[in-house]
C-alpha cells in the first residue's frame, strides 16, 4: 500500500516480452490481427509470452538502502528500468516519491557523438536541473569526474572507466532523493571507486539507495535490506546476511547439487600462538605469494579536518626500518605515519584504516588505548610520528588504500585535525586467500576421518 513514508512502492508488477519463432511470425502478428478485427473474427497470437518479472511486490522506505541480488536473467535490470520509467510494466504499478538519479548500463543516456560537456548538460537537464543550475554546478561535476581535457571530446572516444566517471559525477550533483545503481562501480580505478563510495555513504545518511550487485559482500556491507530475485520472481527479502546466505547456498547447489557435507574429525590441542602460518614458506615459494605493491604517499589525497596538525607522510617499513615498495602478506611490517603539529596538541591520537576498493574497512587501529593513562602533549611546530607493527594479513587480489588521521581527545569525543582519505594505495598482485575479505595465519590445519 502506498504511503508518503515510502520512497518506492511496487505492487503486482509484471513485465513480459513477445517472443517470435521466426521473422514471418512477427509479420503475421503485425498484419493478421488487424484484418481479423475488421472482419470481426477472433485472432490467434503468433508469439509466446516471456515474463521477465511476475507479481513483484515490495516497499522501500525513505532513507533505506536496499540491495537487489540475483543471477543473470533474474529480472534485476528490468525492474530498475521500470522504476526509473524507461520501461512500461505489463501489469501492476510502481510509485516513486522523490527525484530519481540512476546509473544503469554503462554509457546509457549518453549520446556518443556529443562531447562530455554536452552530455553533462543533457543528462542533468533530463534529471531536472535548470540551465542555470547546471552551469553553476558544472565545475564541480568536471572536478568530480576528473577526466581532464576529454570533457571536450566526443563520448565515443571514452574508455569504460571514463564513462562511469562522467555519469557518476552527474548523478552526484543533481540533488536526487533516490539513487539507483546497477553494477556500475565494477568499472573504474581504485581512487575513483573510493571517491564514489564516500559519496554513497554520505548520500545514504539522507537519501534512498537501490543498489544492484553480484558482490554479496558489498551488499551486506552497504544495505539495510536485501531483495532476492530469481527467474523474475521475488524469492526472499529481509536481513542482508540471511538473504545473501540463502542466495549463495541456492547458487552453489544449482551448480554443484544439494549439499552433502561429511563430518570430519579434527584433533584440537592447546598450543602457543605461532607467529608464522605453517604454510608460509611453501606459499611464498609459489606463484600464490601475496605480493602487495605499494605506491607513493599522496599529499593531495582528499582530506578534511580543523588544521591543527597535518599528516606529512605514510610508509610501510620492514623489520629493520627500511621503507618498502613491496610487502608480502603474512610478513611483519611497520606502518609509519609522520605528522606535524601546527598548534599545541593535548592528548593527540594518530590512527589508520585499511579499506578495500569498495571502501569497506578491513582493519585498523590508533594510538589512543596505548597512551590512555599518559598525559601527552605536542608543541606547535613539533613532529609527531606513530608506528604500528603487525603481521600484514593475506589479502585477495585487488586494490586497497590506507586512510590516516590525527586528532586530539578521546575515542568518543575528539577533534579531527587532518583526516586523509586514501593516503597510500597498494595493490595485491596475487593471493592464496580461498574466501573472505582477508586471510589470517593458521596455527595448524588437519583433516582426519572417523568411522560412523
């Protein structure tokens, strides 16, 4: 039932397409029904109906972030296009409450012969901005896209990453109340993806997001609720963890058959924690060694803060204190953060967070607990350095970033002086991680059988 508190209401929604066996059948369908109607004769159809969506019902409240999951051909894209108004439903209805901005198929809505500038004006106008508003925001859109002189080139010359940059830059500046994104963030470099994820997280605080992805990890991280579609039908909706677990189980069972898990007896014994994974030497001698390529510190990375201090450098060091260009997952490293005080700092805190390419925080720490009982201060003009020594987790292949910050106060109440997003980018070139967001060293792994 429709309510003013709903951003999107979908009721009895269905969509079918006419499928023809031959081109001749299409021609017959075009001609014969009209002739038979004139003659007053009942006409037969020369097509079969293919239902892309069948009896879909759900509501999305204002401010919710809802994920849609499902295998290819499940009807996800069709549903989004109907919600956006680019497709007409065959049955049922969709009601929306608020301005919608959508990022669907790559390059959709772009005229390939128009320049980037012309496409910005055209798309922003379609999304409801006046010519004056577009002109006032164009510089911000151009800066967000960061495609340089290509803004004056035809879109047909763009790479897929550049198209996503421009399309996302537009929807980020049209004051939308409902944001719809369909797998678009799978394309793009690490820096831009991090920028998009920061925008998304800010938007989620006040707007409604409908997010479609095959990445159940991202869906669980971002969404309050999940809708699972399968063969055009709504199978399940609710808690992201529960629904994604059901979806993955169904996916694997469809590929491999029903689960038939045999219980294995594992011996357990109390042992001291081993520092190195028992497979580390074997893995490091293979092509699965977790090589992490470290890029240089980015002084100009996106940042905010009160300015009482500044992060000057970030680097990884080996056990001897030497800066590293490469790190091997599982080995001990020291993350060093160099800062400078611009004013007297009382109870300074320096911390870091390591994120994957979607902005999910994997791990991090700060200096607060280690010095909670000490009253530290730093004079204006002084340097302040922090070191974090740890065994680098084994990371799946992909892009990662280190965000760093310096603040004063406590964990709960503090003033951020300099928060530097993506201060350091690094890339995992290869990995032995079997599942999960990262791997941890194993003390021991055993597999035994027992008689039932």
